[in-house]
């Protein structure tokens, strides 16, 4: 019985992490869609995000086009 409870607790954690990952990917895709990057770069970045769902958004936030402090 204890093993079943541990499995259920682990399942909840995995679902939460999966939901967080999906939200991160959607947020990064949204930011890419409305960024000032050229169209080809947008397609490339979205492809990277969907092929590498964990590393892709991190790469976008680090290497993607930056907004100027004066633009905001």
C-alpha cells in the first residue's frame, strides 16, 4: 500500500512539472511571435523550442533578441 501512495505522489509531481514545462514553452512561443525578430528567426526559434522543450526556452531567454530599456 505504501508503494502505491508513493507512486501517486510522484505522479502529481510529474504532472505539475509537465504543466510548468508546457506553460514555459507557450510563454516563450508567445514572446517569439511578438518579438522584433525577422520571420525566419522566429520559425527557427519556435522549432528549437519544440524540438528541445527544456533547453529551447532557456536558450531563447538567454540568446534571443533583447528589448532596449528605452522601448518599454
